[in-house]
């Protein structure tokens, strides 16, 4: 055997035994490369770099997210799964709706003793789910990945955005998310539990997204889902959001999802009642809450200014909504 080892005579073995240029040091040693050579090649100015303890990247450029994920899985062992924000992203949730997270969060069986290292957060679990393989990467199911991500967040807005995105785009039911929170660790679950509990009283998940978006307004709605009546007590409507001091209504229309004639007819009749009563109303399609939140906020602010500039019409909340 050549003293320089098989890797020197057959350099193609390095790429064959690595994945996207990520390889374990023990694999290099199995190709007759000494630990001293590995160390030297990872020094500044060398051709390689140390990605994680015992994990080598076969180039000196900054690691890509793919290389970081592969390195995390090599570090955590053969049964590891990616969960949390990175798994949500790979399941197809919109990046702009996901909280920033530089770490790669992985799950491993509880009996394994691998520790977290640098950008890898290793979580041991008694409930290791069945992997969902996407482009060769084992992922936790979206419900588990979402709740794992939520447990690491500490403020309402990013938790709310992530939950709504998982429900709307990922088609996770609120019940499934709540059930997963109940089964797992209770640490970090107070905010997602509260939000999911509140949303049981909302007519749609789109309204939940609207409620989160409204926190960015200069003046937030005074009521959600109130009943509005005219000066004679006649029913006008039940807007999703309502600014009572200026009689401004916000309706999250369902036309994105319901294409039945009767639904459209009811919407037209409702809008006629609003117009007759002098109520300013903003109509928003559920899809725009996802695709154009800035535009929706701008329309609401413009409508608020217009409603403030005219005399308030003689409408009021019913006793149940007051």
C-alpha cells in the first residue's frame, strides 16, 4: 500500500465518500489519511475547513445551508432528523413567514448521547417520528417541525406567523398542532397553546393571520367579529374587524375558497347594507394576507384616514358585541 494512502492515489474517493463535499474525519482516516494530515489541510490557507467536531468540508468557501444540514446529520448520527425552522422551510413554508434561525435543529433517539455543537442543536426524544425524506434529507413531519420551532420562540408575532403559515400553506390542522403540543415537552408551549386556543373562536385561519397583521397598524381594531346595527336596531353585518370610533369595517372575504353563487350573493348584500349605512369597508382576499401584507396594511391605513374625515354614521354595536 502506498504510504500516502488510498486517498492520494485515488483522490476521486474523497468526493465519492463525501456528500456535497462534507465528510467525517473517521471516513478520511479509513482512506489512510492521518489525523495530522487532516488537521494541516484544515488550517487557514489550506484546501479544507473544519465544519463541526469530526466533520470536514472539502473546500474553504463559506458553507452553504445544504452543507450545514448534511454536517448536522453526520454529527448527530444515522437516525437523526431535521426539525424546527429548517424542516419547515424544506416542507415548503414561505421563508418570509419563518423566524430567522441560524441553527440546525435535529432530533435523535433518547438513548443516543450526542451533544449539541456550534450551529447544531441536538434534541434527544422518546418520540422520534418517522422521517419524511425530501431530496435525500430526513425531516420531521411538518406538524412536529412546526411545534419544535414554536417551542424555541419567545414572542407572539413570530409564533403566530409560523402557526398560520403551517395551517394555511402546510395544511396542518389546528387540532393536530395542539395535539402535538400536548404530547411533547411543555417547555416553550405557552404562546402557541394560547394562540391555538384563541383561534378556536375565529371563523377562519385567515382571520387569525389578519389579527396578527393588525398589530402593525397605527390604530388597531377596537373589536373583532362584532354585530353592527343601524339606528333602528336593524342588522347590518358582522365584520371581521371593526373600528368603532370611526365606523370602519374590515372583511376578510372567503371568495378565494368558496366559489358558490349563494356565497357571492351574500357578500354583495352585505356590502350594500354597509354602503347604505355609510360604513367604510375594506375587503381583503385571504390570499393577499399571504402575498401582499404591506399592500393590505396600506389600504387599511388609507381607509382609516377616509373614515376619520367624514362624520360618523349613526350605527352601533349590538348589546352582545359591545
